[in-house]
C-alpha cells in the first residue's frame, strides 16, 4: 500500500485540526448562554407556582420570582398583597399554550414556536398571546406575537377569518379582559372577506395595505 509523503500527512492533519476548531466555535455560538439555560431549567426544577388554564384545564409550572421580575402585573399578583401570593395553584383565563408562551418568554426572552399545531390553532394561540402579553404588560412579547399574526395572514390570507373570529366581541379572546389588544389586529390588518353565496368556504380574502407596527418587519417565527 502506497504511503502518502510526509508533507501530505502534515497538510491533512493541519486541515483536520482547523476543521475541528471551526466546528467547536460554531457549536459554542449555537449553544444558549448559561444564563438562559439556567433560567429555563429553573422554570421547571425550581417552580413554586402552577398557572392553570380556565379554558382547557391544563397547567404550567413557573417561578414567581422569574415572572415577577419580567412583569409588574405578575409581581403585584404573585409577590404582593393579593391572595395569589399565598396560593400554589392559580387559575387564569387563557389556553395552556398561551400560558406556556408567557412563561417561556419570561425565561428566554423569545417567543415560543407552535409547529406542532395546525395553522388555524396556531393563529388562535398567538392571538391569545397578544391579549395575554398586553394584560401582563410584556410589550416586547406582544410585539413579536402581533407581527407573527400579521405575517401569517400575509402568507396565508384565509387565516384572517380566524383572527376576526378570535377578536370579534364574544370571540375566543374577547372574554378575557384583553379585547383592545387583540381586536387591534383585525383593524390594523384591515381584511376584506368575500364569502361565495353558494359555498360554505371563504372565497377570497384580500388584505388591504396598512401602516403601523402590526405588520412591520418579518418576525423571528416565520417558517
């Protein structure tokens, strides 16, 4: 068997070492910071409160300190003079996925993705996130959720029907006390829906151009 000359072996080893170094650096850049990783772990391991859903009966473990540090409303509710400060289980008028998104954001500063949901269910959940983040005074999360909803409607216009359903009086998020935040989605995106007279399906949904931060730059969750 022919043995490569020493110069070739040296070049090969040098290249392998360089490649290994580059891969190591890239892996470190992709890894979450230790602070985010620790906060994410603490949310479950050191949880001292369960946020229960009045909508579907689910429950999300959370840290009072973490929620209170991110939201003045949670701080007053969970660490202040209110009765919730002494209770382990607290019921809130939002779906479990919405509560998960709130807790996830407080720990990571990012909006949770919902690839496992259907398009319609995803839009319903994110509209709920808009309403909940407005109520709990998390403006950055509210902005992320708003832009994501508008991005989804631009990519798949028929889903504007779901937004209208959720933001109409008596809709999915119309009874949770955050109607102003949720309903502004429909007014800012200004959908015009034509229903075919001989069909139960939406025939055409045209999104009128609008200004404002709702349909601003592409969000971080676009697939």
